[in-house]
C-alpha cells in the first residue's frame, strides 16, 4: 500500500515542489510518535563516528549526564522541520558548532563543521526516518517513489543548515550505498558508544525531564527491557555484527512482537492527536532543558574571529497539530 494510506490518507504534495511542507512525508513521519523509537540507535550511530563521539565526550558532559544531550538537542532539531522559521533555527544550530573541534580517539584532527562530519550527523536522522517507516509502519508503507520523495525532504531539511552540500548523495539509492559504506568502514566503538550500549543493557531509558524520578524508578524493570529492545534492536544488523554487540534470537523475537504491537496500536490513535501529543512533549522537554543547552564561549575566548551565535529563542514547535 502507498504511504498516503498509512501516513495520513492524503496525497503527498512534496511531489509538486514542497519536500518539507506540512503534507510532506518528512512531516508525517517526524511528526508521528513512532519516530521516537529508533532514537537510541540513531544516537549510537552518531557516537560511533570518532569525531562526533569525541566532541560529545569532551564538550557535552556525556559521562556525567548521558541523556542530557538528547533532551537538550532533539526539540531544537525537530523544530527545524516544523517551525515556520526552521531555516533560521537550523543556522543557529550550525553556528553553535563553530568552535567545536579537537583530536579524536585515533589522533585525527576534526571540526564539527567539517562537511563529512556534519553530514554524518544528519545522515543518521535521514536513516532514522526510513527506519521508523520500515519497522513501525505497516509493510509497504513506502513505495519506491515515496522513498525518493522522503529522501528529497531530508535533503531540503539539511539545506536549511546552510552548510556544504558536497557530501549529500543525489538520490535514495546513492544514500543507501554511502550510509552502508560508512557503517562498514568509518564507524568505531568509541568510549561514548560503549557506555551507551552498557546503559541500554543495564539501565534502559534514563531520566526524562518532565517525568518524576519516582515514576521512572517504579517502571525501571520495564524501561530497562524496552531500552535494550529499541536501542539495540533498531541498529542496522551489519553494525551489530561488525562490533559483536550482543543480540540474541530471543531478543529479536521480543523486538518483533513489540514492533507488531506498535504497528497495530498506532491504528487506534488519530493522527492529529498523535502528532499533537508528540509535539507537546517536545515543547515540554525544550522548556525544561533550555537553560542547560550548550552555548559557545564568550567572544574573547573563542578560537574563530566571529561574534557569538545568537541565543536560541524559546521553543515553540507548531501547535497546529496536523499542520493544516
């Protein structure tokens, strides 16, 4: 079945020149609560790239607060899709990375805005959208044409950051090849990645800004198992195999049952209500984490001769729910 049936029942207008608008496939998938499920795997793929893993370890307080970066970043990144000023917000995010540089675990110098490094971070989000549809939407939710339109949406999304487009593959087939090659040749088990896998195995989902800690403690047994299933189970199988990440046949069966339950239960929730709940949660997380976000050093301490990037405005991810 075509994506229009499973992702909202209306024709995707991205085919007529609106690859990132309210009726695009990118909006439909990113605005669905199921898009939260591959988040742990997406974060792992980022941390496995040495420049990103090193930057996160050294400049985000990862080992003291491994989940803080996620809660601080995701509302801002999702706002670059849904907000009317998404392009301006994306450029602010870009500017926050201007002084993030160093030497990675292999002794290689890096800068966060190196074209390949910045692209890989976004490539994992592109993969994230396709993985969401593959695992948690009904079989056949995306046709071949839909995949090209969705990929075009992710390219338009990346263009909002105002960075080099040189590393961006021209079509979805080329993206798949580039992504697979990166996973096979460029990723490493960095220290933050190893720690994240340990957390997925032992702690599950960490502190959520708007959920009382007592509730998280009470649900720890369930959350630990769920955290393992979604973080490890959503990873590309070649990545699990390459790094010998533990994943048993029993866990695969549990993951398959969980994914089937998600696909079935999603049919019971109206799409507009689901999107409203997701975006409301992102607004709440953004409000709770705003004061803890990364900010560049004062201008006198900055390595580049540019003014400090403007402080992000308060999050206001669209309250329109369905984007109509």
